[in-house]
């Protein structure tokens, strides 16, 4: 039987490197790997043109096109992108915000749409631990480092009872935060002015975010995943067994990355351009369980369900979805 042609798009992560370089493949498939300049570009190409057979896709982008009756994609329990999101909350240093409780009543920016994955996670974690309520804020949606309209390739859900507006023409969220036109920012990426060291009025809400995030993980067991990998629904019926072969390939690619980090530990971090990387590798080896970046449904059930709860509580889902609703049925046993 000829291999099934399969186009896969993801970010070029350490977890996917082996798929890109061909050292790991998908059994029974002839794989073409694709990526984009940004992750939203990948999402747009998948959602607008249906360009890929399999693609990384943000949770909220996936769920905004999801229904029990008809959905173009179904998620695999594969998560190449995880980020703790306490570090993604930035504030204007003059806004009087020194603790999460001080966010109440403030104007907050969010990149691209209300309810981006990073924002859903940050709002949810702040709600669980500090009583944060998005309804108590004003929200401004726009581009991060450059002026941009809200994403046009995904439904813009604006829940009732929440004050949401678009950024003024010609203004970016980072610029508005710097000048105090907004008080805080929930963002998927670090503002460029912060990276450049040119920001004068922008600081993180949690200055020692690593300590906060490690405590969060110890208490909850959650290492937030931003994006599952999704497959076209039609392929699930047309190619029985393909979903599991794709899952196995992504799992092997992740395991290859784990082996590279183990090799780096052996060489005192010499394979990485990060001074004292071995110290972080040793700390994390002592802190996390053996598989601290798990794939599969069972190991991720609590984390997936938490995101689905947040999505519903924040007015982004019409009903409270379950893990069984959104994941590929044949991989629920993983």
C-alpha cells in the first residue's frame, strides 16, 4: 500500500524537531512538514484555507469552530506548546497594581481576540487563586507590538456583561500600556520593548514569576498546554488507525527531545547556548515527575478539563464541554 500523503503544520519546537528533520516519521504516511512566521499564521492557514491535514491549533481557536454535530477537526492528545502563564501578565508601573487583587476595575489589553489561550489560562488561574473576575474589567483587543485589528479568521466572541472594545486605530497594546492608556496586558508573547530594555513603564505583575508558577504547579499539577494538535475529521473515517500513527510519531519526536536534554545534562549543558543550563536541568529533574511534558489523554485529563472549565466560565463556550467531547475517540485510552 502506498504511503498516505500527509501535510502537518506546527511551530518548530524541540518537541517537533525530529519530525522536521525526518529522524522520526509517521508510520504509513509520507509527511510534509510546514510552519509559519508566527503561530497565528499557522492557525489562519488551517482555519481559513484548511491547508493542512494535521495542525497545531490553539485551544480557543479550535473550540470556536467546535460543535457536537459538526466540527472540521478533532484534537489529538499531543501538546507541543506549554507555558505557565503567570509570567504573561504585564502592568503599567504607575497604575497602582502590585497584587492580583489590584486588577479589579482596571483596563486590560489582550492580543488578537478576547479569550486567547494565554488569556484564558491567566484569567482562570487568577480567578481560582485570587478571586479575579473578568467582568470587573474593561478589555481592549488589538495588536501587541504594532497596530492590528482583531483576528478576522475566527469568530470574535464578546460575552454579555463584559466591556470589550478594539484598540484605537494606529495604536498597539504595548504602546498603550507604556503610556498608561491601558493598565495591564495579558499577552501570549513578551512585548518587544521589554525584550529590548526600552520599556520604561512596563513591568510584570509577578516579578518573581518562576516561584509563583512552581508553587502553582505543585498545588495543581497543571502545566498549561496552549495548543493541541488537530486532525481533519474526514481523515479519521477515511484512514482508520491514522490518528494513532500520528500520535505515536509526535510522541517519538518528543521523546527524542527528552533524550537530547539528558545528553545535555551529561555534558554540563555544553550542547545549549545557555550558561548554567545544567543547573536548571538539574533543578527541573528534581522538581518534576519523570514525564513532565506528557502526551496522552489520561495524563492530561485534569489539565484539559481545567481549560474547558475556564473556557465555559469565561463565557466562551455555550456549554460545559468534556474531554470526551473534544478529543479523538480512538485515543481516549492513551
